[in-house]
C-alpha cells in the first residue's frame, strides 16, 4: 500500500506526469465533482478527451478512462496490481473494514465465495413473491391526482425488500425499529452533508453537530440492532431459514471458518446502504425515462424481453454511480498511458455509456438497442466488471423488473407538471433531483392482472 508521503507526492505531482486535467485547486475540483457531477465530467471529457486526471483533497489522483480497450485492460488486469478495495477505502467509516467493497486479495476472494451462493440467479424466484407484495402495499397508499416524489416510495420498497429477504425479518417491532433507524441514516447520508462525508477530515467524530459525529451516532443505533439480532439468530439457530443473513451465518470457508459478527455486520451494512439506495435510484430513473417516452411505455409491460431492455437502457443512460476504481500498486501502462504507482485508474461508467462511437444517438432513450443484443462488457458495465462485478447485480435487476411490472400494471403515471430533471449526487449515487415527482392519474385495485411473469431465468 502506498504510504501517506507517497500519496502527498502524487497529489502534488507536476501536471505533465499524468494525463491532462483541470488545473483548479483540488478542493474546487471536489466541489464540482460533488455538486455538479455530470456537467463537470462532460466538461472534462470535451476539453481533455480520454483519459483525463482529476484531483481531490487528501486522495491520490483519479485518472478517468472511457475507452473500452483501456477499460478491458483494467478489468482483466492482475487484481493484486489493480486494487479496488484500496481505491474504495474512503467508504470505510460508512461500511466497515470488512466490507466486500473494501477488501483485496485473498480476503476479498474468501468473502466473495461466502457471499455468492445466496445471490445466485436461481434463488431470485424465491424472493419474487415478497418483492411483489411489498410493491403492491406501497402502491395502494399512493395518492391520486397529487404530485409525490416516486424516489422516496422506491426507497421504501427496496428497503423493505432487503429487510425481508436479506435479513429475514417479519413484520414486528424489530423491523419497525430497524426501518426507522435506517431511514434516518439514509436521509442524512443522502443530503447535502452526506456529500461532505467524502472528505476524509469531515468523517471524524468531532461532536454531534459535525457530519462525522452525526453519522457515527446514527450508525451506532443501527449497529446496536444488528448485533442484537446476530446474537439472537446464532442462539436460536438458522436451520430451515432461507434469508440471506441466515445463509451467511451458516456459511463456512475452505478452512471451515465462519464469518465473525463484525464481518457479518459490515456486509449487511454494505447491502443496506449500497443495495437498497442504488436499486431505488435506478427505479426512479426508469420512471423518468419511461414517462418521457409514451411510445416506449406502451410496449413496456407487454413483453418481458422489452422490460429487460428498459432496465438495461436506463442503466446505460443514468448509471447510479459515475465510475469504478482501481488503485495501482506498481507503474502500469493503461490505454497507452504510463501511470505511476499509487494513482487510481477509473473506468468512467457515465462517459463510456454516452460515447457516440459505441452508442449511436447516445442521448436517446432507446431500449430497442438491447433487444437480442449482448453488450460489450467494456462498453456497458453499470455493475462494474471483472472479478469485482457487483454480486447483487442479479438481485437488483430482478427486483427492478418485478417492481416496474407491478407499478405499470397498477397505475397510470405522468411526470409532475413543470418538473425539469437534474442529476444530483447523494453521497456516491447519482439521482434525479427533487425525488422525481410524479402524478397518479388512476389506479387499478386489482394487482398484477396483466403483469408479465418475471422469471428468475431472465434476471440479466
């Protein structure tokens, strides 16, 4: 791992050592990237091309790539030399040091092997009934004729899906307490102060009114509930349970060792904070895209293949994270550029998905481009790539299809009058502004009368 002195040397390196990029101070670049992420990326792409270098305070330089060949080199390169865990370590105060997102090498492989079986595509069908029930209960409470932010409703749905299917919690006092604690935590993380948590010195607990202090206190409430549930679950046993937490409690690695309570806590928090927020945001973007294209909306629920294409095209146009990252452990040549050890090489999802040489008429929402096509994994990678591809990709994709099918067969939606979408950052995710307000014109009380049967075999 590069030392702090090496990090400082890299941060202050002469601009000519790395690909060109903005000359503004690192703090100014951070503010642009934090509060106007899409405009800033597009401006850099137009001015400097690919790759370009960004600098933010107290972090190594970030070299952004949007060329598929360079991205192939990054995704297929030696993971010991291209470390994703080190590149993501800024998230450690939020997720914990044992989070799969922050591990490298043998520890990453061990955790990934333990966590993959519960997320296998064949298991998704078992979760479909719960997903539909939660979606229908939410839809029943939607107001008719009055604007409301659909992103918030999607967050409530995806949070309950995780609490029911991942944690295996039934309705009751514990689920209510955990749901409320998580809502407060996510409201804070997703707000303006949440973006400031990406600054290392603001992550420290300097009192209850500082960003780091507020986060620590909210996270502690969640931790108390999670550790109590782990203790109870281990004492009672998990035989016969099919929720993901129970399967992870029972899982053993090649040496016969189980995950510790701290490891389980960190992985559960990762699934909670990363899993439900990203899926809810993707769903909000899907409604934005569909409501802007009535012709596409009319085709949507009639064909399962088209439903899958809508999910993919939404992920192409509106990825919920802007880039994935790998930190170089040794000097490497990537995309024809010689990069020093310590820098972070970042395949930029947003810019790659908008390249006109890869995607004709790239700004147009056109699900047809995915019908009968298998996209290049180095030109389309909303869930990352290589050995670090998101293990929850199948789960999230399946959940999106189930929820979209339920909503679009239950209600007739329109975008709220006068609404103009902007992309805003919610800590690490990119979401539609204002919660994507919509209006329900009419609602069918009979659920799923014409919804397609979303099978687990068609997850991705």
